[in-house]
């Protein structure tokens, strides 16, 4: 039988993996901002060196940034393998085990996309590589959620919880953000769709505001927290979007002139990209929380109060949800 401490450590490691995954995402965004994607013409080697033998600390400029991105990606690959091993040793739910495998496969695919972008020197592959990073990160965050205490021990929702009023908007919100994130990728990688990206920002503003306020008014603590995070990230992203425009195109009325690849521009544009990914992931987590609470509510209505939800896996049973 799986011990609670085993699954607790799995959750902690899943959270560690999510936190570590921010590193290659941030460095990858810097690579795009400074145009260092083709600092090396070879892959997986770097100027003919093995990934670990390349004199990274002696390098500088684009090569320092790009090889740092490669090392960060390799770190996530190792952590993903460890996550699979830990999940198959300690997690009783088969679908969660396979989720860990899916994450590993996604990380491998992401690495292959990055390598193909170098070998074929295609900006379109860089666009796909950047967009797919958001999907991989959301999968990792989902793994952390489904192994958390909230998922395993949360009780049925309060009676004023109306899932039908939240689900449609919760489904559409991450899709709208994903579309806007893709538009941002077109701007960064291909230099197109700038006006479409601006129009998409208005659409994201409407959907996230609606989803955030509905979450806050839902009466569910877990959903309220997600709603507050959505609104906070939206505010930050809006301010960063304006700052990105100024640092890229300047502000003639104030006499500010944009300087390409200036430190301020690199920080602002990179932060705008990373925060967009975090906003998308938060919207996905919010949707999963709604679905989880809806499942518990349905189980409660079917079995009545006081009935634990039993989940079978690996020849053992564990209590999930606390009530039926």
C-alpha cells in the first residue's frame, strides 16, 4: 500500500520540476529577444563539443546564452526522468503515472524541436518550439496540482457553487490566451501579426477579467485564489505589454528612443513573454480545479454524504476527496 509520505514527496518533486522549468523558459525567451538562436550551427553538440564539455563559462555573448539554454533544457530532461521513476514507485493512480510519462515525452519532443530549429535554421520551428513550451509547462503544473493535497483531500463544493456558470468561460479563457501567446510568437520570431496581437490583447483582457471575477465570486477558496492570480497576472502583463511597446518602438513625446538589445528592452520583452506563459498556465489550473470540484459534487450527489471516494491503483486503495 502506498504511504501518504510517498505521495507527498511526489508532489514536492513535481513542484520542484515546475520551478526548475522556469529556468529554460526564461533563458529561451532571452535567446529569442537577443536573436541568439543560431549561435551554434550544430546540435546536440556545441561547436563540436559535448554538451557537458563545452567551455560555457569561458564563452560570451550569444553563445553563452544559447548554451545556457541547452544546459537548462538538459536539467529539465533529467528531472522529468526522475519524476517518472518517482511516480511509478509511489503513485497509486495509473492515469497520474501516465501523465508523468506524457511530460517526459513532451520534454523530449521539445528538445527535438529546439535541435531541429538549429539544424534546419528555420524560424518557424523556433515559433513552434516557443509555443510548445507553454504546453509542456502547463502539463508540469497540472502534475503538481493532481498530486497536491487539494486534489486528493478536497471536500465537495459548498451548495452555492454553480459549475455550469463557470465551465464555459474557464474552457475558453486558456484557449484565448493560447491564441494570443501564439500571436506574440509571430511578432517575436517572424516580425508579423503585430496589430493582430494588439487586438488579441483586448480579447484576453475581457476573458480573463470575466473569469477572474467569476472565480472570486464562486464561494470556493481554491477558485478564489486562482481568480486573484489571474487578475494579478493580467494587470502585470498589461503593464509589461505597454512597456514592451515603448522599449521596442520608443516614445517620441518624451524623447525616449528605443535601443535594440539594450538591457532594459531585453528584461521587459523577456518578462512579457514569460508572464504570458504563466497566465496561460494559471488559466489551465483554474479550469482543472473547476472540473475537480464538479467531479466531487457529482460523486456527492450520487453516493450521499459521508462516503469516501476510493481510488484503486497498483494493487492498493487510497481515499481521495474525503467525501463522495
